[in-house]
C-alpha cells in the first residue's frame, strides 16, 4: 500500500491563502496509522467557501482515508480538524453530517422503487399536523432544490426512471436538503458516458455558492481542470503538491501523482 518513507520537506509548493477569506475547513498535522501501514502523515490542507478543490493521487495515496476521517468513519491518530476556525471531533458519521459534511460516492445508495422526493428527504421528512408526513412540503422543497441546481427533474417521478447522471443530481439535492456545507464527490463520473460526464461537471460548477465548497476526487484530469480552483496531490500519505488549477499544467500534476517531479 503506502510507503513509510517521508517525502522531502520541499515537496509541497506554497499555496497562498485567498485574501480576506478564512478557511471553511482545515486539516492540520493529520496522521493515521493502521497495523503495518502509515496511511496519512502530517497532512495539511484547507478548503475555502465557494471553492472546488480536487484531491488526487494514485491508489493507496491516502484519499479514501481523508474522506473517511472527514465523514467520521475514522478518527485521526494525530492532528486537528477545524470548521470555521473551531476545532471539531467526529465520533461517527452523524457528527460529520451535523457539521455539514457529506460524501457522494461513485455508487449511489438510494431506493429505486420510491419517488425522487422520497429519496431526497429519506430519514428527515417534514411533518405537519398530527405528526403526519407533509407530502406537499416534501415535493415543494424538492422542486426548490432542483431549481437551485438548475435541474429539470419531476419530484414525483420514480427514481428507477432516471439515468445515472440524474441520480447523481438527486443525491446532491439530498445532501443540500441537510444544509450541507462541504460536499465530497468521490469519482462521480467514473461510470458515466461522455454526455453524462458533462452533465455532472456542469452541476459541480454550479454547486459552490455562499458558504458551500466541494472536494472532488476523480481520475479524469480533463474534468478536474475544467471545474476546480485548486488541485491537491497526495503521495505516500502526504501532500505532495497544492496547486492553483489555472496556474498549472496537466503534465505537472501527473508528475506529482507518479512521484516524478
């Protein structure tokens, strides 16, 4: 899996902070070990409101471990996580969800036999008088979420009638229904056709607004360069590069990923 040798201290190009914009999320000195394996070592990274950041690296570089730490599945052995400058401790996924962090994976976990609106509000359906489910509110709120995403999906349509890209849109709407502030998209285009890839990339471009930010994990570098503001490369469990997308080239990113830089 990952090597236990440190990367040189000079491996990470300096990434200046955006003037006047405090980080929404920051990781400082985060490390994680498993028996015989050091998965992460002294990871430093930050995410600002309205930013789309790519998190790249080869298999075993540490991407999945960071995602699991940010979503409360793992706890770091060392280091600190801050949201809005305040230290946070996630003892499980519910803690991360309560702080507005959600992950959308390549394989969506939804219910084909239910409607779109039911999938969006599954587990937190609005209730009205006599503690009964308020179906009108569910449909209205789902419609408003799709308007925000500029998606034309019928809230009453059975989920099974939707294509793969539309199901990603439903899952993003579900995340936003929980007031998500940080959306982690883990290989959202890996199994999509070209037209569906463009649909998801368009959606990612539309997401960052107000205090919302996106972490994108993808092996499709052309899409990464199309929609991201920053690119963070992990190698051997450490940050090998933190780059401004518009100021770098694909060849440079690849060289950091494979360790040739």
